[in-house]
């Protein structure tokens, strides 16, 4: 074996120098971050620091449309939890995501055609705006030079899709006007805005569920200090805790996990609200609880002067002294017209009030 020549040594030294130069002076990017000098193209992704969530382009099953979204990284089903361009899908793989000097996310295709962008409270040129995917599933835009983690230019948690993640607020910020609602997908394979919305009423007490364009509504009841009165499953438990805040600045509901389990709340395309739990053993989601466990949550299901009892079938009955207002409708399981007095009130006679026990309080 011959001795290495001087030329070999010079080549090795030069190669090391080139590598060091590239490492020191080439722009480097953390896997969870997008700076202003880099774009994310279709086929590329960023992953949160703990590899819990991934952001990039995807196509739903049986669809060729392309969307920018966030999904679980380590879960085999890759469930999508947030979608940016829900109403404006891409028809090809030319999508590009970038963050501008003004701290605005821009999703463009086919050159410079912007099809979706984030918002900003002020048109300010930031020194070092960056976009980052956090381990909470929140996709944020912030000043990269700031050490204040709460000082955000924009965050995806303010614009939910159909999924409520732990730590995400459902409700309204009265100061900024931001209204955080869940809106269903149009179908299992179409993430455009569907027929259902889950929202927090601004009077602060009930969490309500409404079908857009109709009168179908589900009322979970006011907050009783521990849970919403119409949600018997939301009692104290070792898996998650819930928080409800109502003050002059904001009203919101959120839940936090107490352990390392993976759990989310999803408003399905058919209007069913489910709390889903990931089972590592079966590698699948199972329904931990559902918002429709109480049929009496449906707003006004029994109409005026009637009682809804989940232990009865059918659940509706008239209060003592009342009878169905429309007998034929009542017998056809349409109780919405409610009940009326059997004997009209006699204002000259003394009246009494019946004490009703175990009833859900009305909206206040």
C-alpha cells in the first residue's frame, strides 16, 4: 500500500474547508421553522420539534385537490387537524408557502397568484419574521428575535377548522373581535366549510351547536362551575381538565390533557361532535364521548311548557296541567309546538308555582 501523496492531503483539506464553509455560511433552517428566505413547496414539510405534528400539502382520499394542512406526524392515520385553503384547493402540485417581511403567510401557485394568506393587525415590516409549527399543533408567525413566546403576529389556533386541540380556545375575543368556531368539513373527503358550526354564544353561559341555514340547534346548557350542565361526561377525570372563562375581554372553553394521551374534539361532517382518543395498541381512534349523548341537548326539542327527560322514550311530555298544543303533531313525534294549559288561567283566582326538580337552567 502506497503512502498518501501531498496532493491527496491538499484535496482532503480543501474538501473539509468547503464543508465547513457551507455549514457556517449557508442559511440553515430548523425543521419546524420557515424563515423569510425559504419557501415550502408541495412535497416538502416542516415537523414540530417533538415530531408530534407535520405541516405540508395533502390530498384527501379519493381527491386530486391539494390543500395546505397540519396533521399528526406519529399517528398512522395522519389525521388532518387544520386546513388553510379550505375553499380554494389547488388543482396541481405547484403550491408554495412563504412568510413575507411583513409577517404574513402567503400560499401561492402558478407563479405569483396568491390563493390564501394570513392576516396581520398592522402592516409592519418585521426584522426577522418566522413561521413555526409548535408541538401543540399551533402554527404561528412571530418575530424570530423576540423571546416572548406569547408575542405572536398570527396563529392558526385563532382560525380552527373542524378540530379542537388541547389548549385551543373555542370562543370569542371581545378586544380583537376574533371568533374561534369549529366548522365541519363538507364531506369526509372535502375539507371545505360544511353545514355545521360549533360556537360559544357571547352571553357567556351556553356552548351551542347550530346547523347552518336551519333551526336545528343543540344547547349544552350554562356553566355550573365544573362543566356545562348538559354534558354529564365532563366531570372531573384523570385524563383531561376543562376550563371556561367569561369576562370583559373574552369568553372561551378549552381542555387540557393531564397525561401523554392523544385526545381531540372533532366536529364531523355529519354534525356529530366527538371527543376522540388515540389507542396505541389498536393504532386507531375510538370515540371517548359524544355531544349527542343527551337527546335533550337539542334546543327546544319539546317546545314551550314541556319537559324533556332522557330517561323516557319518547323524551317529551307536558307539564302538569298542560296538554299538547297540536295533538296530531305530538303523536307524530313533532313536539316543537309544545304544550298549552288544559284550563285557561283565571286571573281572579289564586295561582301557585310548581317546584321543578332536576331541570337544566335556561340560557341567561
